[in-house]
């Protein structure tokens, strides 16, 4: 047993890995991580960009595909092969947990972040093409993404909602999940087959808030506080929303809560503790998806204790102090959402360009 096992068995939190490579899927690395307590996998365009351009593992398949299809089609074929393989590795976790864990997430193209109908079509296509129960398709929580999330849930599909940076948008995401389940139930659909997580990005909040605090010459005690405070209030919102008459009616129909997932949990500021965004956000019905280095750090010296619902009054006070210091959290979330979409779009464009260059080289 490891500390990752303890997270799940003692505190009800599921540790996932925020990375996916072909070598780890086919070479046994991912299976080893599952043995140490990892219970799910998340990926994104940046992860695939690094995996596909830093390795020759994809060259043979890529050469075969581009002989008959486009570079973009080749990417999706290769990515779907990796995701399908990872789903196979995680399937025992899915089965033994009754569908609670064992999921692998694949994101729709970031170019669709502001296009509702195109996102719906892309998410539906990925679910139907891969066709395994432990797939989650990632949809960004942009204004246009929220209706697509509701539609996918109403069709009984598993969704990982990504790029959540604010409590207000998180509330929109929860409503999309609840109303989507209600629509599914009204049509006689099976709500018990639907699983979803809401990925609340954490460390990037401190990066942006600290930048603004430094520019304003603010009290140093405010630095490095915003991200955890906001995440704790998100967990409080989760606990309050997934209770009461409305949720009870869905529970009776077999529905599962949409668990908060803490994403971007590596520490960006080296002055902060390396497990700042892990140890302070441990609680039942949550997920923490960590990059490899953070997983290893937690295995080495992590503390397993319930913290996510501790200090909500202090969290409210922290956000009040930030407001007094001139920090507009609504604007912070707007900037971070735009940057998040732009970062994934940049990785997507760079990936397609790298693959195009490789195709040209192979042709020569």
C-alpha cells in the first residue's frame, strides 16, 4: 500500500495522473502507476504535443496514415490508439470501482472552444468512435462550452469539464450537469451510467493573482493564498449543491455526483511547498490529477489528511482581503480562461505543424 492508496481508502480522494505517452501505455509504465494507486488518466493537447514530437514511437503508424489521409486525421488516429490502450489498462479499476474511477480523458480540439454545436458533434464522435465505458471526453468550461456539456450529459455521455477558473463558472457547470441528468431521466435514460468530473484549475490562479499583487505592492501575506481559498469554496459549493431535494430525486434515479477535480496542481512558484495544491485539497468525492513529479513527491513525503473542507471561513476572509487589495477575481478568471484556451490552441497548432513537417520529410 502507498500513500496514493491511502488517499482513496482513507479520505475518498482519487489520485489520477496528468500525463499520457505511448511508451507508458505499451511499455508497462502506466500499469505500474496503477499498481501504486493511480486511478485515472487525463490528457490535453499540450501533453500530446510533447509526446508525439519528442518520440519516434509514432513514426511507423504516422507514415502509414499519411499515405492515405491528412495530418490531422493522423493525429486523431494516433491519439485514439493511445487513449484506447490506456482505457484497457485502467479497465480493471473501472470495473472494481463500479465505474467510479478508471477513466481516461481525451479533449476535443481546442479550436472548438467557442463553438457549441461543433463541440457537441466532436464530443459525440469521440465517444462513439472509441466506444468504451471508461472514456471521458474533455470539454472546456467556456461560455459556449457549457451548453455542449449539458447536451452531452443529457445523451448519457461521460464528460470531464476542463478549464474552470471561477466559482461563478463552476456553478454554471454544475447546473449544466444537473439539468442534463434531469433531461436524460425524463427521456427514460439511465442516469446511473453517467460519470463526470469538473476540473477546477488551481495553481494558475496563484500565478495570476500573485502577479497582480506584486504589481500593486500588496501585503506579502496575501501571496500564494488565492488558489487554495477559491478551491475550498468550490468544494463547499459542491457539498451544498449535491444535497437537498433536487439532488435527492436524481440520486433515487441512480445518478452519481459530478466530482470536483483539482487540476494544475504542480507548484509553479519554487518558493511554495511542492505539495501546496495537493495536501490542502484532500476530501471525499474529489479527484486530484497530478503530473509525474507531483505524484512522486506525494509518494515520498505527502501527508494524508482531510483538508478540503477545513477553513472555509478563512477562505472567505482571504477572498475578501484580496478584493480590498484591488484583486478582481472575475477578471482573473477571464484572463486565465483566455490564456488556457490560447495555450492549448498553441500546442495544437504546433503539434499539427510538427506533424506536417514530419510528413514533408518522409515524403522527401
